[in-house]
C-alpha cells in the first residue's frame, strides 16, 4: 500500500490553517483559555472504509468573560469568521434560559463550530479539516499457513480450527473484518487477538493433550 503523493502535505496544510483560525477565535473570545489543550498534532481516522480517510480535529472549552454576554460572543465570532472568508450559519440548541447559541463556519470542507451557553460561561470550540485518503487501497493478502502436513512437529496435528494457518481463520490475522456500515468491525472470532483462539497461533495441537471433544474433529466419517 503506497502513499498518495501530496496527500499528507495537503492535510497538514489544512490542519495548520485550522489551528491558526481556532487560536485566533479562542484568544479573542475566551482570553486565558489554555491553548496547550488544542490538540492538532496528528491526524486521526475519520472514515474506516477503504481507503482509510484521515482528518485533523480538535475540541476545546473556553470561558467567556463575566462582563460579556452570550449574544455578544456569538456576534463577535460571526464577524471574525466572516471577515476571514468563512461562510457562517447560526442556530439555537434547546429552549429558554438553558439554550445554546450554535455558530458554524465553513471554508471549503473545513468547519468550525462554536457553542455559546446562555446559562453558563462555557464556550465550546470544535473544528475539523476535510477527511483525505493518505494511502492507496490494497487488496488483502491471506497469510501463509504457520504449519502444513509436511512441517508438523512429531506428535502434533494440524489445528482443527484454522487448519494450520495460525492466524485467525475469520479475519486472516487483521483483528477486524470489513463492515459495510462502519468500514471495519472487530473480529468476533478472535476479538482482535489476530491469532487462532484454539492453537494460539501455533497452527498445530499436541495429539496427547486433546480433549475427547477435540478428538472428535479428527475422526473420519463412517
């Protein structure tokens, strides 16, 4: 699986731009907020369908000054984003005095959301870049078996569960299986252990240690 030329550089550029804009907003609207908590150091997986898509995202809580009302924060945030060329929409979450004003700014496929509480001093900042594929998809290659009839240890039998594979026979040692909805789902057979749960990755079992139940797997029909 190879890197897509220029994809990581473009994502890093978008991440730096997002962080700079969020720093400006946080510093202006909630002075004193700890910018060290604005984690935008490494991209994370946004979509687990193949090819995996990564983005930068962050969440930070600030506190509006006691002398500044929620409406003033919302208005100021809208003005800052608009002057920077972001498209701005506003909405309300909840009713009455416990409502939040929600401001969303978009530029390209990057977005910033600012939630301002009318009943509390909290101002929640969140942002994310577009999700980009960084590596080209590659068809999964099933691993070679750990044991074969020719390489068995004397006194051992091929594992009846994986037939010598050693890796989990359900997921092929990945620990996950493709999922149409979520992209990936934990393998139910090995529960992300990646190896066969019967032979623990050996691909073979000692004949002398088999239980009567296990021996049943090796009896020939008839």
